[in-house]
C-alpha cells in the first residue's frame, strides 16, 4: 500500500506538473515582483537626477552671484558719479538677489545711497551664497537619502532573481526527470 502511494507520488505527471508550477512561479517573481521593484528604483533614480540638476543649477547661481558681486565692486569702486542707468541696474540686482534668496532682512539697508552700498553688496552677496550653499547641501543630503532607499530594493531584486533562477532550473530538472522515471 505504501509502495503504491509512493509510486503515484513519483509518477511522471507529478514531476511535470511540479516543474511547470516552479517555472510559473519563476516567471511571476521575475515579471511582477522584480518589475515592481524596478519601477520604484527608476522613480528613485529619476528623483536623484532631479536633485543633481538642482545642485548644478544652484552651483551655477552661486558662481553668478560671485561674478556679479565682483562686477559691481569694480563699478562702485570707481570714484566718479554713477549714471542713473548704472544705479538702476545695481538696484535691480539687489532686488533680484533679495527676492530670489529670501533675504528680506536686507530690504531696509538697500535704501541707502549707492556710493555707500559697497558693504551692503558684500553682505548681501555673502548671505545669498551662504543660502545657496545650504540649499546645495540639503539637496545633496536628500539625494544620498534617496540612494540609500534604492539599495534595499536592489538587494531584494538580487534575492528574488536568485530565487527565480533556482525555481526555473529546478522546474526544468523536474520536467526532464519524468523521462528518468520511465526507464
């Protein structure tokens, strides 16, 4: 009786059915679970790229602030009378830096006459650069956090892929083993 049940358990169709089931499980793991993780990984990588673009843009902004500061230092260090056009450009630059970097504490000092504004220009530029560097640092830390979130997903994918390969190979062995049982 036990021998007969063992014979039925080791019947070729059991090997084939189990092998097919293992291959189906392998396909589900590969195409569904790994696919979901890959979607999440792609989303995270996209966010990391956006952070990198932001960092590059902020760095360019910091460099531009430095260049404009140097330009206006040269312009204001000249002892001659400033034309209304130059003064207007200078005031526009101060407004732009204050608005862009949220430096409202410089609104009142900005009202001083232009010839005494060299100190204001230096303070304002320094504060804008400091805020820009803080934004760069924050964006970089956010990108690192995103990269850390990506690592476990990649590890899960590696494990799932190994399991899927194991199931697929085992399934193929079981399908081929049906022929061995017949002999």
